[in-house]
C-alpha cells in the first residue's frame, strides 16, 4: 500500500492507503504494565478478538508493542520482548493477512525478527538514537519508519524536561534525524512529536497548538494522545475516564495537520476523523 499525504507517499504492502482522509492506528499492548491497558490482553484469544474489533472499527494499522514505554516502566530483556510480540505477529498475519502491522520497538534485534515474520513498519520511540543499528535495518528492509521525539529515556524522561523553545527544538531534532535517515537511504518516514515523552504539560500543549508547523518537514505526522496524563491530569480524573478528552485533542490534532491518530479507542477516533472531514468539506458527497 501507499500512505499518501500532502507532500509525499509512503510505500507499504504494495497498495494505497489514502491519508487525505487521515487514518487510525490501533494500539495493541502486550505488556502487563502499560499505563492504561496493561495486562488486559492475557491470552492469544483475547488478543485476536481485540485485533478483529479494531479492524472492524476502522483501524488502518495495528501497532503491536511488547515493551512498556510509560515513565519508570520496568526494563525487560530482548528475549522477553520477543516472546511477547513474535507469536502475536505470526497469528495476526495468519488470520488477518491484509492488516497493516506496525511493531513498536526501539531494538534492532526485535525489529529484525518482527520484519522476518511480516511486520510492515516499525514504530521507534527512540528514532534510532537508543539503538543506532535500527535505522540501518530499516534501510535494508525498505519499510516505513516511524520516528518519535523523546527527551531522555523512559526511565528518566519526566524527571526534569526542559527546552529553550520546545517547538523549535523538536523541529530541529526531526530535521536532523530526517537528513540522516535520508543519507542512509530511508525515504518513507513518519514523524511523531512524542506527547508525554520528556515533556511537561505546557510543552505538550504548545506542540499541539503549533503542530501544523511540522508539516514543513514534508513527512506524515502521527500523534499519540490517547488517554495520556496531559488529558487526565488537567481533567482531574484517571486514564479510564479520559476518552472524551482524547477525542477533543485528537480533533484538534487532525485540524492542525496530523495524518495518523494512534489510539486505544479506534471507533471514536474514526468518528472524529469522519466529522472533521465533513467540517472541512461541507459540500462533499
């Protein structure tokens, strides 16, 4: 397929996925300690039921993750991450062969085995900075690469995040990384500003407010706002009660240039995209 947006296309699975209408990436957490849904998917049957539900609700991409990246998350071995994700990738590919499958990992060794089992793209919270071997694997594999901005690492990223100017700093980070990735032969890049990753509340909202500036980088923008603390802390609630706030911020993100919404709740995100599309194109049939 080809992910399309205003300035370029991204080749994937030999077909076309049109991002003029935006799309949704459904989160499939295989971790026991994720901040919202950790441990909810405890066996293969529940995992496949969740995948089927997300696809039926309109997810264009399923993002499989076996390593929690929440602040102070427990570090796990490569072997444990592989044990969590590889059997699931195999089953998803067997039962839902047409699904676009992303794997959320910053480790080249995990990505290599995932790609070998049919993963269509890699979602790297480290943007190749945690494991420098990963971009070279992506270049060799010729698949799309999602790179995220993060100040620090999950273990310390929220201790004291600071910026001269968060928007300029993150833009410069992406400009530098994109230039490097182009130099080693990677063209199909998606950028994720990394809401909640080494950022205070004001940093997150400033990035959301200025998200349209990231379109100048000429690569699709993905946002991960789903049920995060920047929502539930403001609303003085918990992740379980943050769906309404998530939809509100996802709507703003779409209006400000986001092409992909990475979410726990696919149906609501698809509905938001549909309504925003009609808002922007009121005479559309």
